[in-house]
């Protein structure tokens, strides 16, 4: 029997890239990563895509990677995924006009535990610098990203042409899942190429604004950029309005998200049927989204519609003034006003005005592109998810595993063994499932630098000794989305359970991925523990016109749940106004 249960801590450290971080990884990999997700999606798809992106950009050469044919560019420690800090710092060292410290700023804002960059002789490279300069020129001049549009057409076709999974053989199901992996590599390469250059435009805007004496203006210049991860919220809002137009549909929502669909199907009326049809189309268009969506074990909205229905219900109860389209329009108007004001001040300086206009264009194209590219990746991973889940359903039906999710406890290399000899893996999968669940109880260390951390180094969730902030306390973080708002703080740790959030509350979250976006719409403001300029929370907050402060250390622990707080997204501050009564 295979009793190897070291899957959750099986990464080793090489000499070339010793430093790894949860920075930015906590946004897109917030939970422990499943064995199948790690071995199939991450290593066979995303790691290769990241390698190809760095080569295409000119940041690294093929032979500079450790094991370039099978690079391990996302490490796993304690079940959690880490980003390659050393590698991204080399990008900063080689990029004209940049530095490793600038990369750190984009990743972390300000964190004491981040180790200083240690330059090695091989890091400096005039050839790579020249190639990166060409990539930067492209990023500052491109008006479209046709490769992302081509990827979007491709991934939508994969979704539209999905066969009836229930009619496929076991072998065909697994073959379909594996056939998606090269598409993960392709879409992730494009995602990383765009993401690596997405900070250039905002950085140039920040330099112009700082020169004018007000660096905070750059935040408002990034407002109202339409991004794909914001689109589901607009669709959910319309579904919420549709629900409010019908007493029958509203009554179904009053039963709670777990009972909505059954109630509407039982109703059978025109209004119920119309809502069901619209919601089904919503799942076709946006059902690939969800929490921790890069890991196929995590339920997408297609797999678990209650998550989306809970968000729709929250929006249904929100005031019209909170409509994402209205907030977006306000944000766009403010962006255009600030841009016109700046252009009037620098009009006589042709060079600065030219840089400003190029930076505005780059920021809009590449920040939107970053989210478009990620959406493309997520749609493909969802095709893997639903195929593997169908196979897991069959194994449950045959009494070979206890629940569908246990099929994700196999590695890619073990899939064939499970198909041919499932009984030999039963105990191993059950044991791994228990381990996987246990890993959710720990916070991973933020930085790994030269030494693999022990599981005992991880802090247990719920054991924080941080003191609650008192009235008058001003917490500081990274200014993410402009504007100011006051409301009741509501600490939400899991986007799958948003029911405690009420319209007008200030959302306090550990980090956010697209599954959190529907919670932004009814919220007065957003505060997150981690994140910097390019983090998901900031990008989406700016698109929706919601004040946001990121990188507020331990915000979910120190901000009292129910306290009245004021969030200033321009200054990057959170003020505790009053404690809950």
C-alpha cells in the first residue's frame, strides 16, 4: 500500500532561488492546495507557463532555471503555495529603471519580516536588461492584447463544447481532465507576461503625481477600469433586481441560499422559470469562479451554486445607490476629472504629458488584461474540476471513497492506479483527506528563506494574541481605492458564508480572490490583511468604486467585529470610531 503522506511538504529549496513568499500567493492560493491540484495543475501547467513567461519577457533564460524541463516554480510548504521571491527580485534587478526593492513594494507594501535582497554575480545581465527594455516598451505602448482575446475565445469554446460528462467512460473523463493541462500552461503564460508588466503604468502615474506633490492622486487615476472579475457582480446585481420584481422569487430567497433552487423549481411559475433560466446562464458565463479557484478541489459557483445565491441575496437587499454600475460610473467620472486636471498642469511639459498619457493607457490595458488573463486560466481549471468531480462521484457511488473531494487527494501519477486498483488507495486517500482538513487550521509562515519550515512553525488559527484596537486608534495600510466611508466593521473569514455582512457594512477580510467580489458591492468599504498595488482587492475595488485599504496587518484580529470604523482609501488608514455596543 502507498503510505506516502508527505505530499503537503514535499518541496525542496535550491541554491539559485532560496527565498519564497506568501505575498500575492495568499490572494490566489489562500487555502492548502490539494495533491492533485499541486501535481497536475500547478507543476504540469502553471509552473511551465511561468517559466515560458519569464523567458518571453527576457527576465531569465531557459538554462537559468533549476530543472528547466520540469521547473518547480511554485513551492509547497505545509500544504500552502509560495511564490518565487528570489526570481521576481531578479526581474526587478534586470528591468531598466526598476529594482528588487520596487518588486518588494508591489508584493508586500511594508512588512518587517521580508529579508533584504542579496545580489549574486549572475543576476546582472545586459542581454536580459535589453530584452526586458523591449518588453517594457511594448507594455507602455500596447492598446490591445490580442493574445488574451484569442485565449478567451478558446476557453469559452471549451466550456461551450463540453461533452456530457456523465456519458463518458472513466478513462475518457480522466483523459479530458489531463487534456486541459496544456491549455493551463498556455493561458497562464499569457497571464504572467501581462501581470509582470501591469505595474509599469501605475508606477509611472505615481511618479507624475508625486512630482505634482500629491502621490494619492494616482489611486484615483486607476479607478473605474473594467475588469473581468468584476463582471459577475454586475450580473448578480441584475439577478437580485429580477428576484425583487417577483413575490414568488423573493419568497424563495427568504428560505436561505440552500433552499432557493428547490423552491423555484417546485413553484413552476413564469417568474420562477425566468429566474432559473437567467441563473443557469449566469453559471454558464461565470460558474468557473469561486474561492481558491486555481485548485480544482475548491468548489466553483457551478459546483456549489449556493455561494452565488447567497451573494445575490445580499445584493437583492442592497439599496439602488450601491448598484455596481452606478459606483463604476462615479469612479470613471472622478478618474477622468483628475486626469484632466493633471494634464492641464503639465500641458507645457511635452515629455511629462506624453509619459502621463502613455502610462494611463498602459494601466488601463494591462490591469484589465491581468484580470482577463486570470479569468481565462480559471475557466480551463474549472473544466478539469468538473471532469474529476464526476469521476469522484462515481467512486462514491461504487463505495470506493467516502466523498467526492477525496479523489483530489491523489497525485497525477496515482490517477491510473486509482482507476485500475482503487481499493489499494482507499486508506491512503482517507488519511490524506484528514491531513488536508487539518492544514486549514494553520496560518503558513509568510517568508521561507533558505530553510524549509517545520509544520510546528505555523500558527494555529484562532490563537492570535493581538489586542483589539481601541476607539481613536488609526491603523495604516496601503492606499488601494480612493474615497472615504464609515460603517460597521464586519469580519468575514470565508467568502462562502457572507450572510453576516449587511449592506453598508465595512468588509474586513484576510485577503480576497474573485469569489469575494460580490461582497464588495453592498459593502461601504473593504479592508484586507495583505495586498499591495497589484492585489486583487485593490484592482476590483477601484473598478467598483469602493474605498479600500490593503496590507493592514492583522486587521481581522485587531478590528473589533461590529465596531464603527472610517476607511480612507486615499490615505490608506482605518480609524476605529466606536466599539460595538
